[in-house]
């Protein structure tokens, strides 16, 4: 390693489940497995909000969504809503101020201006973003490649809804589709990275989320007849919020063979993302920069793909939507390690600053986990709590999520609460909230939600003393449950 600060390569997928990088999982990710042998896998990493724009804004600012202002996808609301607050600095600005050469390629989807130089990115190319946004607003997706008519399916109905592509297989290879563009741009940039300067490069993807268009080569790595269905596919959602059942009803009647097709296309897209990561690692290795580079692979949020009988990612506080892959490797990071510590996507902001020796923005909600990366067993016990929020996506509601060890509590402002033991019930099939034998734990965990709300200035829910809003089993001013 040279004496200069480490380079940073940040690779961000969209809508990728954490479980898909388990070595025994049917999804094939050889390059992520290669990266994990060089670094640390954080198995309980989570998104602070399971929707693209809020999660990505949290990644950049280190703030929870109620503090950075982007509460849902920015292009679906009026211009004065879901605005990224201008006085909240980003970690890329800190790196640039410290002498880093910065570059950003691919999906932005954080705020409307697309003026990335304002946020610390000297070189940037988010080509394709406008076309993707325009097609999304029409209810569809970019028809970027001819699809095999034998392997294509659309969402259709009820009357009045636009048809939307669900999945399809194409013979156009990744390098000639949208998925290959950020990688090509980044590879070209990294090949001529400024000599003597540390650099930071973010490579951001739309995949594996959105319509599941996958190349045939990746798709054919999966045997449809042998793909296991999600363990919670038949969850009747008894004892969970009624909204979840309304969401599930969208996919009622979907045959198992369609769910397997969905999974094959989803896993195939992850395999394609994995190959993009491999290309980037090869570029770094060939140019002699790999040993001097901290590589971070993560996702903005997860996706259901059949879990709990649902797809997409917006509604429901289940782990498939909240748990995200987080793999970090490079100088100062332990090798071939995995940890059950819990860290949030917003914690990457101070962590990247810590790893590069730069000063993190002040008044942030994130917490550096650089010490965890250096020696996971020594400090794992210090990273047991997590806190996330949700404000609805086009349909307003309020939800807060708190994790502590294997326990998870979900405060729902629109229905009854949820509580799960993720060790005994990893697929969240049994809601323990409201059971007398768990009343003490429930009060304690609700008190911790209020603690996080107070500490982070979540004024909207902290000021719910009005008599018609007393939904909590304990109130905002409780010191401990």
C-alpha cells in the first residue's frame, strides 16, 4: 500500500436482497464471493428506508430521510416536495475538499437537478436516467432490448392501469444494454485515473430492480424446475397489518412456475451485476490499483420476489426489503470475515470519511463502522441496534423500525404493530406484538423507537401527544419501557 490515502470504489445495486450472496444460495455471485474472501461481509446491513431516492440520499448525507428531506422517489411528487435539503453536505464533497479525484457513473435518482458537481462529483455521467424516468412515469420501463416472446410477461389490469413489463429474456449482451454502461464508463475512467491523487469512484446501477430483463447467458444458468420458492411465499399474513394483505392481493393467484420465472430472471440480473463487479475488479488489478483501493459493494434496498406472496419493495417492514448486501474489502479491512453486526446504509457516510482520513459532516445520524471493518470480533457487540423509517410511497403512512440483536419491532401509525424474533422466526411469519408474555420487551422496544426519534429530530412523530394520535403502547416522552 502506498502512503497516500486509499482509493474508494463504491458499487451500488438497486433492489438486491442480502440473502442472495449467501455462499449456499442458488443465486450465482462468484465475484462477490471473491470480494468477500478479501474483506468483510456485514450480514445485518439494512436500508434506512426501502425506496430508491430516500435510501440513496441517506447514503450520501449520513442522514435519516426525515432530516435530508427526500421521503419518497423524487420524480413522483410536486417540485416543492421530497426536496434534498441544500444545507446538508455530502461525503463526496468532503473527499473532494481533501484532494480526492471524484467520479460518478450510472443511476443518480437522489434529487432533481442532476448537477452532480454541486455534491462533490467532478466527473459524472448518468446517461440513460431521463429515458428511464420518462418511461417509469408512463407506468412502464425502457424497452432497451428485443425480448424472447416465449419468455416475457406483463402486469396487466385492473382496467385503467398501464401494462408494465414484469420480466423477459434477451439475446443482447450486458455490455450493449443499460446494465453495462456504468461499468464501461467507470472502467474507461479508472484506466486513466490521475496519477498520484487518491480517487473515489461510484458505480451505480438500476439493476436488479425494475422490470426483470435479463440476458440469456445469465438466465440459462438457472434451472427453473429446481429453484426453491421463498419460504414465506404462502404467508397468509395473519396478525399483520391489513395493508400488507391488500398489497399481497396484487399477486394472488400467481402460479408457482411464474414465481420461479421471476426468481430466475432476478437471480440472472444479480449474476450480471456480479459480472460487472468482476470487470471493475479486473481493471483495478490490471492497473495495479486493487491493493490500494477500498471496494464497497451494497444496494439501496431489497426486493420481495415472492417473499410473503409479494413483489417489489415499498410496502411491508420485512427483512427482504430492508436487509441489503454490504461487503467491504481493501486497506485496513479484515480479510475473509463475516459479522452479524447491524449497520445502516447511512452509516457508510462517516465510515468512508473515516477510512479516507477526512472529516465527516457534522450533525449526521450515521455512525462510522470503520472499527468493525478492522476487527469484527472485537467490536461486533457495539453494533446491535438499527433504526429505519418509512413514510409511504405515493400512499401516505408512517412506520418506524427498530432492531436490537435478534429482535425487531415495527411501529405502524396505520395499523397494529409488529414484533419478530429473527433468530427463531427468520422469515417473519409470527407477529409477537400484543402477546402478554412479550409485553415488557414490546414496551422497551417502543421506548427505543421514541429515543431514536427524539435524538434524530423526528418531530413529526415526537409531537403526537394529541389525544387522537396516541397509537404507541408507550408515548414519546417515556424514558424506558
